[in-house]
């Protein structure tokens, strides 16, 4: 996400539309969020049916965080390898090893107790702001 302009050398066409930053980036991020919500619908539906709303909130924070991470790294680094490496590490330590500080989706009791979903929600907002700044810099060139 956020790197197709660099990869396919189509930046002049993509950025020629009026307000490319405010129109394209939110939709690109939202597409990633919707994809994640659809693919993971079994997980969040189970949380709804079981009445685990704190975990449901954490799950949706994870659904917001992953596309934001992909977008910020795509815009700033310009290739997919950075996302693949960083997300693999975050996913491994958070989901497999269940380290509370890497628990971006509320999978551990320790992560929920430490309010890590709120931390990752703040990180997601920060990533989105960094993405807006990076894309704005790309359009000014």
C-alpha cells in the first residue's frame, strides 16, 4: 500500500488529480481496513456473539493498525520488504509469543490489562499523520 506510484513510475498520473493526499490516502487505508474486516469476519463475529466487547475493540484496532503500518512504510520506504519484515516480527511476538507490548489485536490478557489497544490506536493515528506528511512531500516534488 502506498508504493505503487514508486514501483510502477506512475506518480505523475496518480498525483495529477485535485487534492491527491486528502482524496486517495484515506480511501486506500479504508480499503485495507475493509479487506481485513471481511477476511477476519469469523473472529470478530465470534467476539460479538460471546459479548467480549473489550476484545472486539482491540480486534478492530488491529484491523486499523495493520493497513496504517503498510501505508506508512509504503509511502516512506517505497518498497514492500520493510512492511513484510516489520509486520512479521510484530505478528510473531504479539500473536505467537503473546508478548503484551506487541499485542496489537488484544490476543493476550496482559495486553488488554496494559491497555495496549489504546496504545496501538494512538500509533495508528500517528502512522496516518506520517503517511499524510510523506505523501504531501511526494506531491510537492
